[in-house]
C-alpha cells in the first residue's frame, strides 16, 4: 500500500507539473519577429518581392515556388484573402523568377 500510494502521488505531481508547464507555454507571448514596416512600393523591387515571400533575393527557383505556395495558401481570395494581396504575391513570384511581373491591376 505504501509503494502504491507513493507511486500515485508521484504520478499526480508529474501530471500537475506537465499541465502547469503546458499552460505557461501556451500563455507565453509569441516570439518577437521584425516585420516589414510600410506599404508596397509603386514599382516592385526584388527586395520587396523577397520580403513578401520571406526568401532571399537570390533564392533558388524551388525555394521561391515553395514560399509562394505557402503564402498563397494563407492569403488566397477563395479562402477569404484579399485579391490585392494575392496579386502582389503573384507579382513577387514573377519578379524573383525574372518573368517581369508588370504592375498590379489595382
């Protein structure tokens, strides 16, 4: 009986500690990340395109395409995203893949 009681007590204390640490982790503020301040430039640059997609200006084609897919899934107009933002994301992909990317229609 004493060993069983000690085992139950240890299990309860471990479970309580796990629950408290999970709640503390969940309430903690997200990591502070520096986002791009400001709106869009009149003519998209490679720097701005890289900032929109979250890649380097010299990123490989597959990285640009993967980043474009990830950002478009989150901002697609069919999923409640903005047409304007989707256009800018597509323009950024075109700019980084050297396909020109003429100005946005908006």
